[in-house]
């Protein structure tokens, strides 16, 4: 096997803004690289994106490879795949990490195929063993168990990780690094087979649940009536966002972008209120790393209580309005 060294992180940016998942992956890559005495390289693709390099160095990168080209102004699979494949063939990294975003989930399999290596998707944990194999852990069999996968015979070892799974490290403005511009020999004809005709942006008034510090999350116990209006009132009192388990999404009560869990989003807020959520393993996989978990459920044997810091056995339809009233009274008193 050829000599492969170092870790590459795809530093996803959209409209000139580095996505949080890139910073999360750089922090994890830094830990992994330090354990094997290697370097972390961030790959930054786009048009006019070089000024973002400093942020990546402060987040843990030793080097930033910048590919600045008109073809990369907006994400299109072919030019992005060509750019990263060129970098991998040139720099021969041992590990490549991508965020499991809409872009990463499109790009990862294409890279895996072209580089003739494996790809472990939606990882929840990454580690390295003594043989320098990347231990990639992810849910398997519908989330009923966790499987650790290794890629022994191919390099680079590739993994995608959901936003919110890895904890972002504080930015270190004292870190220094190298910024290199990379010229990629694009196949212009292939890159122009798919063209972006127009972009339509949906205006969202809600904060992404992966960015929220406090989440008020409802499950099947909330019911199909006006239960979520009670949760919304509590969320407004706490300056929080409302989220849910899959059951409420399947019932059409709340949108998929608000779903927490294996088939939804992974969150780690400072406070997570699990209201009427039983705690199936698929849901726990998306929120068990929250800083503090409060659970309310009528079933005292509900699995959610096994991960909760504070559990209340009772009817959420009675408890939530009382809690909201008490919190509002405290806020009024402080004003």
C-alpha cells in the first residue's frame, strides 16, 4: 500500500459562510491527528473564499488547500468531485472526513467510487487504533445496535459525520497555519454537462434545531390535538425552539426539519426537554449528548428516563402549562 499521511477535512461553505459541521470535524480531526502525530488539512472550495482560511486554521487546521474557480461558485457534483479527487491523488491523505449534509451525502459516495475506497456514512464516533485504522462507529440494524467499521485494505479511509455529533472546539486565534492555492485540471466538458439554472432560497424564520441552546421536544404523548401549542408557549417562555420525535413527523404534526433522531437531526443543546417521548434508541441517538435532559412521561419505565438527568412521571398536558405559568411568573418578578 502506498504511503498515506494526514487527515483531510472538507470545509463546506455556502455563500461564503463556513458551515458549523466543518468546524466540528476540524476539532475531531485535530484530536485524531494528535494521537498519531499527523497534520490536519482543510479543503476549501469555492469562488473568492480564500479569506475564510484563517477561520479554519483557528479551528484546528495546520494547512488549508484553497481551490478558487468559477466552476466552484455554487455546489455542483462534478467539479467538486474532480477538485477533491485531484487533491487526494496529489496529497494522499490517510483519512478524509465530510459532513453528512445534503452536499456531503451527495459528494461522499461519488468520491468513494472514484477513489476506489470505502465510505462509512452517518458516523456518531471516530477513533484510531494502534494499526492506524479509523474506527468508524454508526447505528446499524435500524439503530438497534452500534457497529464499528474499519477500512483495512483501502486508503483513504472516508467517513461522513452528521452536524451536531462532534462538539465544536473553541476557536484559537493564536494558531498559525499554511494556506496553499491548488490548481485543478478540470474537465470543462464534463463539468458543464450539468448547469445551475437558478437558485431559489426559502425564507426561514425558525432557528435550525442543531443551533438551538434549548429545545422543547414532543413525542407521541403530545397527541394530535393542540398539544404542540402548549409546547410552543413553553418554548417561547424559555427562548427555545420546538422539535419532535419521528412519530409526530409521520403524523404530519410537525415538519421533518424539526425531527431529532437517527433519521432526523443530531442535537446537543444545553437543555433538552423530552415531553411525551418514550425514548426509542433511534431518538436517543440524536439527543443523548445534550448537556442536561429533562423528561416528562406517564410511563415510569420509559427508556427516556435512563438518559435523563431529571425525570418527571406524569401527564405532560397538566405539567407543561403549570411549568410555563411558573416560569412566566418568575420572569415577571425579575423585570
